[in-house]
């Protein structure tokens, strides 16, 4: 069977706007296919699962024979999906609560699949939210080098009282600090100080999960997804005034810089 690919218009509009050609629809041993812009698209065969009728499970029955026109329409939609022109159709419904009539309580995004009554129903797809996995981040501050000397001692020499502060993105209240290396004359500070941060992380999304109360009177905590970023800050310790920040860095835990042997080779741009 051979014929021109017929659709309601989106595919033809896309092809013409991109200056591409579309070939005739052809059928081979693998099914229906068409060539668009030099790329071949084959009509995918849907996998059918067991059918549930009145609480009983029956073996999947063969799919009903499709008319050539419906097959061509499915192939046209598949080309649009795979080329990124149109995503899968998503229905949106507004949520309401009887206690707050007329006031939207959020949006529900969903898709709907319609199947013939006598057709086999595919097995349901699990759409539960991904559960984060528990990790522990261990950060060890060994030493610093070439830190800015912000103070002057009684002998007129430049110096700094150095310490390092770290915290995770969104968790500044849970910051941790090293002890203080007093009167550093070269910008070098020695610590060997370990910080430990428990964290919930979703690998598929590269996000940390944090639960916080927006206000102290809120009963439930709000779940937030934040980037896995470790903040590093170097300070000069002062007694009578606020500590001076001498430098800072942000490290994306999904793209940690490669280690180096010397401080001169160290860079946040080395991956």
C-alpha cells in the first residue's frame, strides 16, 4: 500500500517551514514508514498488557485491524513527537475546595488514554513521585594557601586569623566552621577539620530535597528541590568587629572539579 501522508496540517506546516521534503508513505515487513527530511520514521507497535474484566485477568488479545487512514494519522503524530515539534498532549484541570468556593487550589496535569471497549488495556504505568535517597557528604578542610592578609600586627606585618565556613545550598543555618588559624603571615592555614552533612538526593533530577516550615505556626513542612551546591567561605577572625570575608567558592556536587597536586594547579574550571 502506498499513499501520501495525510494529516490535519501541523506536520505539513512544520515540513514546509523547515524547507524539508516528505516522501510517500510505504509499508514493508516492519509496518508503515515515511521519510521526512531525510530521516526515516517507522510506526511503533504498541505493547499490550493483560486485560482486566470484572476482576479477572485474561491474556492479551490481538489488536484490532486498523484502517490505513488511522495508521497514517498515528504515524504523523509520531513524527511530530519524535522531532520535538509537539510534546505528548497534557490535560490541565483546576482544583477547587468546597471550603473556599471559587478560589483555585492548584492545577492538576494529566494525560488521558482512550481504548476501545473490546481492546486489550495496557498495564498501568507507575507515576509515583521519585523518592530521594539518603547520602552523607563529608568535607575535609586540610589547609589554605595564598589567603588575603587583611590585618596588621604590632610589628607592622600583614597577617590574618583564618577560618573556613561551609554549608549546603538552602541550609545556611546549619553552617559548620573550622577552628581558627591565628596570625598567619603567609596566607597559609592548617586545619584537618571534617564536616559532615546528611542529605536527601534524587539522582534522576540532580536535586537535593529539603523540608522546611515556612512560618513557625505552620503545621506541615514544605518540600523544596534545590541544587546540590556546597558553599565554602574563608574569613578573617575579628574580636571587636564583624569577621571579614576573604574569599568564597561554590562547588556543584554533580560536577566536582578534578583534584590537583599543588595549589597553583587548582581551579574551579578544571573538570
